[in-house]
C-alpha cells in the first residue's frame, strides 16, 4: 500500500466524521463543510443537514445551546436523534459568528455513533468479565466440591450469569475411564420454567447474591435433571465422543442437528433432550476433570458464538476451582497424616524414654534377683536337707523349718517379681496375627525338629493386626502350644485355626485329648500358680494375654475332642 | 550308677547339689566353668546327664549347651538358672528342661529322675 493510501486508511479509521456549517435564525443550514467519509452512514451530509427533521428542535437542550450561541455564548450539547428506524449520536458545538450577532451562528457537528458502539461493546465485555469475577469470588469462598459445582451451575444458568436454561456437570474418575454425571440444574418443562422464572422476577437478585444464597442448598426444581444426570456414566474409550473432542481440542463446542454424531453421541443427546448443546471441557494442569454441558431447552434460543466463548472462558476458571478443591483435599489428608506421624513420633519418643528408664531398672532388678536367688537356694536347700536329717531335736527342727519356710516365701516373691520385670521390657508393635503364629510354630518345630502343625487362617483374619510385644507373644503362645502338644502327643498332632470375630483374632488350638480333663488340669495349674514352674509359666502366659486385652479359654463340643481358645483384640486400620 | 555333671560357678550351689544328689544314689561330678564342662564331656563318654547353670564368668551356659548339642544329642541337659528370662532365648529350647533355681530341690530331682528313666 502506498503512503497516501496508508494515510487515507488511517484517516478513515481514526477521524471522527464531522461537519461544519452555519445556521441562521430560521434554522437554515449553509456553508457546509464535511470531514471524514461516512457521516451517519451517508456519503453526502448536505441532504441530511438540509432535511427539516434533522435538528431535534423539540429537544430543549439543543435549542438552548443554539440560543446561547445567538446570544454570543459558545455552548455544547450531546444528543441522540432517530432518523428513520435508526438512532444516531452527536456532539454539537455552537459558537457566535463574528459580525453576525443574532443572525447567524457557526456549528460543528461530530458523529458519535462509532464511539457509542464501542461503549456498548465495552460495557458488554465488562458485564461478561463481571460474571467471571463474581464466580471467581464465590469459588474463593469455599473449598467444598459440592458448593463449587453448584456455583458453576448457578453462574451458567442464572439470568445475570451466562443465561443458559440448563446446566450439567460430568466429572471423570481418577483412572479416566468414565465421566460420571454429578450435578445438574434447570427446569424439566416450560411450565416449571415459568414457575421458576416468575419467582425469580418477583425478587430480582444480582449474580453475587444468587451465588451466595443458593450455593449450599439443593433447589427443589432440580430433582428431574439431577436424576437424569446421575444416571449417566459415559465411557471415555469412545474415540469419537464430542465430550472427548472438546477436551482434546481444549475448546467449547456446539452440538446441534448439523453435527455429525455416532450412535452413542446421538443417544446421549437424546437423553439430555435439547436440540443444541454447548459443551465446554474442564481441564486442570495435567488431566481431564470433566465437562460442563449447557442448553436452552425451554427458550430454544440459539447458542451464539459469544455464548460459547464465554462458556469456554468460564469453564477454565471453573476447572481451576475444581482442581483447587482436589488439591486442598489432598493437602488436608497429608496434613492429617503428618499430624498423626508427629503425634506418633512424640508418643514413641516418650515411650522410648520410659522404656529406657524401665530397661535400666529392669536390668538392675534382674541382677539383684539373681544375687538373692543363688544364696537363697543354698540357704533354703541346706536347711531342707538338714530338716530331713534331724531326729529328736525339736528346737533345731523348728528353726530349720522357719528358715525353709521363709526361703520359699522369698522365692515366690522373686518369681512374681521376675514376670513383672519381663513385662516392663516390652516393645509393642503392630503384627499380623497369622505371621506371629506361624513364626512361633516355626521356632518350636525347628528347635525340636518336629513337623509343623496345620494352620488354617480364615479369609477375614488374614489381614488381622494386633499390637503386642513379639517376644511376649511368643513366650505366651509357646507355653500354651507346648502344653497342648504334650497332651496331643506332639506338635504335628495339633491343628491351629485363626478366625476373626467381633474385632478379635480367635486362635483355636485343636487336637486329640484336648478334652475336659485336660482343661481342668490346665486351669488348675493356673490357679495353683506359684508352686511349680509349669504353673508359673501358664500363669505368666495368661497374664501376658490379659495384659493385651485378650483371654484364654477352652471349648469342647465332644468329651474326647476340644480346643483351647486364645483371643487378642485386633487393631483398627486408623490406629 | 548314673553319672551326673554339675556345672555352676557358685561353689555353695555345687556343694549343695553334690550332697543332695549323692544321697539320691547318683555319681556326681562338678566343675565351675563352661570350658571345664566341655573338657569333661570330651573325655567322659559315660556321662548320663548335665545340670547346667547359665550365667557364668568365662562362657555362658547357652553357649556350652550349643557346644554339647553339636557333639551329642544323647546326653540330657537341664538348664538350671537363677534367671527365668533366658527362656525367651530360643537356644534354651535345645535343653531337655529349664528349671529356675529353688531351695526346694524336689522339682529338679523329679526332672533328673524322669530324664534318666527315659
């Protein structure tokens, strides 16, 4: 393009069309000079200005400005005037002409139509930006996904918002296998729409108010659309789905009768019921969150390109809001985990300090117990030996009797003391009950070179975890299993079953001869307690089991066959 | 007559057990350490039973027990300790019995009789 041509083009685009002319007392126009090419959409301004109807002399502001100029006061007025079926906008500057007092004035008339169009377009853009702004503000006020989804639908369907009749939200699952219909809003019929819109018109609300008032409650009118949307589950494997296309192209689409659709797409469109659908993708930084579908089922208003553009822009902000709720949820879960871990560390540290103190005390106590037991054995042992040998010496017999009795008394105290010491050294951890039992049996069978008994673990008990000190568990179970194996004639003659019942791990030890007679001798041993070592061991085993909230018992549906029952409380997952 | 070896670093305990088991009719040998016990076992094939203390100065009883078991499974061993806690140590399961020391020797005597009868 030549320089002259360029200048002319710039001039045509930037110079505001205007005209200079004179006006006499009879409002006749003369000396017309035109600037710019098109003035009020006509090439020649002369005809326009000479038209009798051009000046709106019935407009008092226009008349007043002209009169002021006739009285030598320059003035200015902005007015609009309808010519034919169009409205034009003008700025009129009136000023007195030198030497023409009260007979003629000069006028400068500028065409403001283009300014006005720009202003209207600008206002429209501001209004659209405001919709996004209001929605973003509402998004920022909540981290609840349901509220976010409701805000999206309110903004899409409300009059002061995007103004669609209905809106649907589909969200993808984590593995991106399906889109699930989550939430929808909008009337199911023209009658229902009339009812809703009537109630809304009685008390018109701004978009901000609508988002604030309705975001947390479900509308009674949305039942049908919500039933419809939640019944829809769309597989994402469909390569030609318009939902997937919208995601892949990262833009909003209009799906109408002109769209080339496959059978599944036709079926989905039919279910939704509208002739035209607007589909906008919900996309986060790295994945597909879902889609917004909007339509004008009731009004049948065509979906314009600007409607679509606004929906696309809005969907991007909505995607961020949904993504933020996901991130917030993940963050909250991590914070909770960290908090729990921190509490665990504090608890462990306290336990460690306590345990170290106890270990120190225990070691010292063990040494003391050992130092007492050896001389006690010697004193008591010699005393017992002497007692057997004494004849006809009642005084010495009485004295040695006292020594033996007191030695036995101190020994009993030491026995109890020892079992308490071993309990104080415990280090509790989470263990799988099945693993612990198998470990116990493996140790017993390897030491004694025996065959493993059958261990049957119920499906429900397979993941059962208990909190216990591993050494104490082995100690208790070895004593019980050993006693059972002695009666049954060996470890391999036992059968162990582990079940789960009412949050308890139930260990059944079955075997021949574990009958009622055995049960009596077993429990008698526990009651008699302190005398024999075997009894002491059973007592300590029971003490360990009870310490961990468990119990020991016997069941026998038949006289000859029965089972020992050991139970431990299972720990729940969150513990 | 059955031969019994007593292994204990406490002289008074050895002396008590010697007198008590001799009355019962056994031939008693006693040593005061783990290494002496292993030497004795090495040179005496006619040993019938060992009463073994655990906590001793040079070599503990569990180590002695392991050594005995690598040589023979035929000689019964009774662990006899002032500590009950060694029962948590699985090596102690290699012994035929584990008895905590007591002034009442009847349990120990019963166990010796039982093992020697078998």
